[in-house]
């Protein structure tokens, strides 16, 4: 099955297969069964499995906050720089041929769907304008659904796949209408149980939010939470810490397992 042929019904079928294989619980299926999620997920699936020649694949997925508070704190450039530095580290890694990447913004825009890391699009002042809200729970569900659908697609075609995902925000949820923290936690719990997914989160200090509590409530493990201070150097450093973990995770199954168990390592 190629991504080009995966519509909303195809996404549901991928989730059903994952459930039949014991990878997703009924609660996770319910959490993922929200209006229009199939179309939103399809927008991120990108390259056809048939066009990937690697014998195993690592999906590196980033959700970047594009809420108005990012620009209000003058952090647009710093977030762009951090994201782009992370991409560069992956592009320059020995494992680049097995890495597919996707970047999606918090308010739903897909900067680029899954594609070879060397074809990833850098963020700039034209394609990244932080002026949206913070529908954190709703959009994390879409993001994780995209990771799950793409990884299941590869699995259905006999290709071993592992994933590492970064959720970035500088504030707590304010605009979700369909999903709650427990919904996100249910999906993350199932994903981590398979031992082929790493879910990380970065909370850029806003002076009032306890991001460790926010992410823990969503099921993100403590060792995979970053809380950089609201400074250019701290933000860039946090993205580099993520990229280093992503590079380690892409070095094979054993290295992935070791990285997953160890969490973020400071440089």
C-alpha cells in the first residue's frame, strides 16, 4: 500500500490492523477516532513506501509551536534556528539514508510530509509565522496518529520501523476542542509498549507553566522532557540535544533500545 493511495478510510484501516496486532488498544482507537483526523493524517504521510529503498526506517517527527506567544517572546528566529540545526545534524549523520522526517506546526500546517531527511525543508521567515493558538491535545493526537499510520504502513510492507517524535510548545493547552490529556496518554502508553517509539517533549519556559507536569499528564516519560529557559542559546541547545538523541536512535535496533531507555543525554 502506497501513501498516495491512503485516504481517510486507509488511515482507519491502518489503525484497525494495529489494533488486530495488539499494538493499539480499544481506548487508543477511540482517542484517535475524531472528526477529520484521517484527512489531517493523510497530509503528513508523504513518500510512498514503495519509493523507499532502505531495509529499515527511522521516522523523525517534529511538531513545532506556531502560537502567537512564540512571536510575542521574540522566539520565532530561535525556534527556526533550533529546528534547522536539528535537521542538519540528521542530514550529516551516517544513518541519513534510513531517516524519513516530517515537520508539522502546532496549528495544523504541514511544513513537509514524510520524506528523506536530505529533502527536508528548512524553516524560514516566510514558511513559519507564529500567530496561532495552542490546541495542544487535539494536534498531538493528529501528530501521533500520523506517526502510527506511517509506521504501520511500513510494517505492513515488511519494513522494520522505529520512530522518535518531538513535541514543542511554549504554553499549556488553550484551544483543544476534542481531546484531553488522558486521550494523549492512552495513545502514548500503547506506543511505548511496542518499544519501537520514542516520544519526547520540549516546553520553552513561559514563566508560569510547569511543563514537566503538563507532559507527564500526557504520558511523556520524565527522561524525555526538556524545559529550556526562554533564551536563544537554551532553545537552540535543546533542539541539538533532541537531534543527538535522534541520531543515536537511528543507529540500529540495539542503539534505539539503549537510547529509549536512557532518555535525553546532555551534551
